[in-house]
C-alpha cells in the first residue's frame, strides 16, 4: 500500500480488501490532516460495522490482593492504593447490577476477578452466580479471570460463557516494562485456549503508559494477527500508589488518532472504549466519531464511569442504534 496516499484514499483501499501495515499506519499517524484521519476512520466503521453500538458492562467479582505486579493496576498487592479488597462480590448486589444494565439495553456482562487465575473453590461460587444471572436476565455472559488452562476454559464454556477477555495491555516488545510476573505470551496463550474451547475472545490494551504511537500500532497489528474481534482501548487513569501515578494524561487528539489507527488496522472489529474515558468529560464522545463503536458502560473496576443514561442519550443523537445486536 502506498504511504503517500491520503486517509480517504486508504479507506477506499481497505474497503477493497487491502490491509494496513505498520509503514502505512505510521504515515497515517503523521498525516497533517488529523481531522480527515478521524473522519476516514469513522467512514470505515460505518462501512464494516454499520451504526450498531456494542454495549457491555463488568462486575468486579473479586477485588484486590493480586499477586501480579502490573505497574498500572490498583489491585496489585504490591502497591498501597486503598483499592477495595474482597474475595467474592455479594450475589444479590451483582444480580441487581446485571438487571439494571439489561434494563438500559446493555447486552453483555462480564464477571472480572483479580489475581493470576481462579481456583476450583472460587469457581464453584462464581458458577452459581453466573447461573443466577443467566436465569434472571437474557444477557450474553463473558468472563475475565486471569490465565486459563484447558480445564478452566472448558468449565467456563460449559457454564454458558460465550466470550473471554484477557488484555495484552501493550505490544510484545514493550510488555516487560509493564509487568514482570507474567509474559505477553502467557496472555496470548490464554486467548488461544479460550478460542479452542469455543469462546470468542476480547483483548486490547491501555494507552498512556509512556508508550509511543509506534508501540500502539504494533499492538493493533498483533491483535489483528491473533484475530481478535472485540478490542477494548483503555486510557490510563493514573492511580496514587502505583508506579504510573505521575504519568501525564494523553491529549484528546492523540487518543482520537490512536483509535482511528486501530480502526484502519482492524476494520471489522468492535473497537470498544473502556476504562479512563471519564477523564475526558464530554470530549470522550468524540471517540465514537473517530472509529470506535463500542463501550464498557457503568462503573469500572476501581474507577467510576459515565452514567449509562448519559451515554445512551448522546450515542443515539450521534446516530447509533443502541440495542441487542440480534434484535
């Protein structure tokens, strides 16, 4: 693909079946017409994905005391952050959250647990909670429970979990700067195991951890190579007590360019804006005119998000259809 073409010309090439490589993405990132880049990414979104907006929500099912040392995370036991710690969320509270999300049109719900993985005893309690949510709502069920082996993956699939989430966080080359207690390949292996067990996979990363735009392009290409169809992009929320507490927030324009590049590289994936968007205030909704077509709504793991009602009102005004994809 020629790197001297405008974003609009590259859109036409992608629509015709071309792939965007690292060189082309880098040229797009340097384009003098950034407004045009964002608009071109939005055109790609409409062409490949239509106006359907994909909503999902998460419940922090086990919080804190994590053995891993991810430098961005409030839940690591290695940092003093004041984050809540508990072994299992209250069942009634979780079911009430699930029902409220469904009432607002959210069609996917994930239970998220801190820690390296989930043992059999914890899984017994979580499987009971999944069964209750499945009985009392019609939501699609997801899970984010650390690293999987074949046995854990099969338990999840048999319990009705249709999607598994494990963020790569950053590209392979830079990953050791983010975490040293597990590897980038450990995460990829979990995604492969989940897919082999019959679940779709959800994986993305966090921007604003000191990485370059080239690093982000490499992550987008890695996700494309793995075949990930649900890509959450988190914007770092610097949390006191973590090693990344003093990092400066990204300018909104840089965030929009990153989202646009992810869309060019992954034209037929749901690109989902996740944790950290609340830092942008109303500017966050510009992300959905730069290629994104999904969001995690409600509260996140250790930070608070926008209200679902506010999200729905603005997204509908932007022309999105916010309802279950199968309706």
